[in-house]
C-alpha cells in the first residue's frame, strides 16, 4: 500500500532514498541474524554435552551425599564448615552488539576445610563429587546464558527484518511507483496541452 504523499519530484527523491535505506537496513539485519545464528549453533552442541555431563554428575553427587548421610547421620555441620568459593569472575564479549558472558573460574585447590575427625571416606567422596558439579555448573551457566541472549537477539533481529521486508520496503516501492506514474501522467497532460496550444496558434 502506497503512503499518502503529494506526487512531486522532491517526494519521489525522498521516497527513493528511504527505499534505498530500508533495503540496506534489511541486508544488514539479515547478515546480523546469520552471524548470530552461526554463533548460537556453535554453542548448542556444547549445551547438550554439558547438560548430559551435569545430569550424571549431580546424580552421582547426590547419591554420594546420601551415602555420607547414612554413614554419619546428617552432615549439615560439615557442609556449613566448607568455605565459600569466590573464584568466579565474568567478562563480556560483543557479537554484533550482543553481550555474551565469558566466565573465568579460578579453581581453588581441592582441600577439605571440614573437621577430618568427624568425617569418613564417604564424606570425602561426596565433597569430591560436588567439586566436579561446581565446575560443570559454571560452564553450563556461561553456555546457557549465551544461548539465551543470542536467541533473544535473533528473535528481535528477525522481527525487525520482517517489518522492513514485508511492510516498509513494499510501501516505499508502491509510493515511488505511484509518484512516478502521477508525474508521467502530468507530463503527458502538459505535452498534450502544449500541442493543443501550438495547433491553435497555427
């Protein structure tokens, strides 16, 4: 559907410029979407792999915790004695304007901070299992957050590209066509009028 404009040469030039800009914008958004999709596809395999690993690791860790609880009773006091890990830091990298997190994890040495007199090998094994779970959780958090951000950006980019392709560009094309046809019609009318005037002068 053409936009309602006065059919003048100035408006035709402005409409053609807007059409050119819309086409360039669509091309850029299409390229951006392709880059984001490629980036996301490279992460999807990692997500599946880490999810499978972390599911097994959590199962193993909770089984080990249950064994430790059975052997010593509730070990919540030993759990509370475990030190908090502050070794996680986050930096961001930009992919086509989308901030992708990169988590750096300075792994502390696996040293048991609880009272060794009150523990046994089952507690140590549970501690070791959860140490592994922590590593995998950091990796999964980075990858899943990146995929979520990329998917969100792809959806928005697709929406904007579709708006340009299906609404703006056809409107500008129809408007340019309408103005061109109107100007040509005016030129024909003017030519006919000039012809009639010449005939009358003769």
